[in-house]
C-alpha cells in the first residue's frame, strides 16, 4: 500500500467511526440516541487509534493536515509530500462521510432538526464568537501536535502508541472539546462538510460555510505552534 492510499484509508476510517458515533448519538431512532458527550469523545478517540493502527505502517497515519503541516514546519516531514498527503486526507474524509450517510440512510428523514444532521458531518461552536472559536481550535490542535510528538518520544510496548494517542484524543475532547466540537483537523471538518453539501440528505440545511474557515485555519496555526513549541523546548 502506498502512503497516498494509506492516508486515504486511514482518514476514511477516522471519519467513518468518528462521524458514525455522532450520528448514533444525535439522529432520531438510533439505539445510541442521547447517549451523550462522553460517548462521542470516546468514539472519536478510538476512531483515531484504530485508523492509526490500520494506516500507520504505510503512511505514518497523519490523517490530519494540521499534523502533516506541523511536522513539515520543524523539518520532520518533507514539504514536497505535504500536498499529496492533504489531498489523500481530503479524499478519505469525503469517502468516510459518504459512508456515514449511507449507514444512517433511513434516519435522515426520521430526524427533523437540520442542525443535528449537519453536526454528524462538521463542527459548530457552542457560542458563536469567531475569534474565541479560532483560539479554541488553535489551542486544541497545538496540544494535539505537541502531545503526539511527546508520546512518540517515549518507548512503549510494541504497538501501544496508537492506543495511547487515541486516549490522548479522548482527553482533548473531554477537556477542550466543549467550545467548538474540537475539529483539530481541517480534513475532519472540511471533507465531511463538502459531503454534506453534495449528498441528497433529506431536510438538510446549508452547510454553514461562514464558519467553515475556522476549523481549517485554526488547526493549521495550532499544529505549527504545537510542533515549533515542542522543538524549541524538547528537541
């Protein structure tokens, strides 16, 4: 498997399980409906862990443009490969979101709230405040990349790193996710948002393009800050 395919498959799995847990919690007549934030954050944490297990051998399982750009900014990844990785991540995210749509096919019509349907695909802030929302995404993603580099510097039993990273994502979601839904990944938000725009979802609303720049720009800035901070303090 090539690194390009590894990033497609890894990001597809991330969105299939991450978007899937949101769909289970918010869509009407799902058996997981109203199971709450802890279920969503755990679902995303395990989605990251197992996406890394599947794709890590082939691409390093960045599955996130903010990670790719952050690593490149400190010389830990070649800039020449950044566009290929981001394209693969976006393709994987759109495919994953489309699979979530198919999986919950009868639930779109059963759910009247168009905001909840959008929430299955993309993030939205608890309080609309562009600067505060941007800061939240910067802080969350800086913590993500700083933590990934720190975890990677430790020696664990073979094969344990992805699971630890998954629990780290869970910690970020529980502690920092309540403000914006912690996109912390441009592909995680933009790819499914594009899918929401394109797919024939019953009763859907607009895809909230006015907010869409925040979970793209914030994570990219945060990813570079986290990587540069780790390099300046540790490396």
